[in-house]
C-alpha cells in the first residue's frame, strides 16, 4: 500500500462499501457521502455496471473512489481504467496483487486466517482486509490475528454495523473499517440521499478519535 492511501484510510477511519445496480444513482450518491463527511468509498464489482459507477463517482471529485470485490486481474485493470484509486478484494489472489503492482495502484486483499496473512506479508503487503469480520469472530478474531503480526494494519469489513464501529476503531491494529449500512440497497432504491448523508455523518462522528 502506498503511504498516501494509508494516510487517507487512517484519516477517513470509515470506508462506505457500496453495491450500486444503477449507475444513474452514482453521482448523487457520491455527493451525499461527501456531504456526510466521507473521504473515500469502495464500489463493489458485483454489478454489471460497476465500471460506470466508479467513473461517475470519481468524476464528482469529492471522494477517493476504490473498487471492491475485485476477483481477477482483468477486473482490477478495468477498475483502474474507470478511475479507481485503490483495489480491495475479498481474498488474497496473487494475480490481482501482481496486476495492481504493475498498475502502481494500492491493493488491500482480504484475509481470514494467519496462513493467508503470512502470504500477504510475503507479497510485501502490510495492510489487509479482515473479511468477513463478524462471521469470523469479530474483534476477538482481529486481536488473535494482530498479536503475532504487530506491523500489520487491518480494514475489517463484513457484518459490521454502526453500533460495532467504535469498538473496531478502538483496536490499535485497525486502520479503517468498511461497512455498507450507510448506503443500503433499500436507500439507493428509494433515492433517499438525505438519509445516506445523515447515516454517513453519524458514522463519521462515531469514528472521530
């Protein structure tokens, strides 16, 4: 990970994780998140139009937009071409890591075990996503992994809600927390950008040191 992204995540503290089916909602969504105080966002590559969503959100200029759920090197290449400033994957894939290195874009791979974390360290990575954080055991699992790897920083994601956010951020090993509660499918479907802004502002307030 580049120092710039590490600093951005450390300052942002929260990363809204977004699954956006309709690219027409991308621009107002980006504005709502930025108005709520978000510094960055992760657009998952779970929809056919994810590239268009990344491009539209990046064009708004208020957020550092990354791409998540990146499963292949080809997806990573497409995401970066669309304007993604960082790549997040649910697992550790050597080809995705290599492609990101080739493209000079930071990558945050997912890990769920000490073995995967050791593979990430061998690949030269010191920031990983604990995923899925809550099903794996939450903060207890995070502490268990962090103890033998004091130089690693985590971005736990998966099942975390607003109530759990402060607890995760209190962990010394946590750089930032990813969560989807700020912009749910229901809120996007209804176009309730004011509620997205409010939930984002609430999360930003909860994440303040």
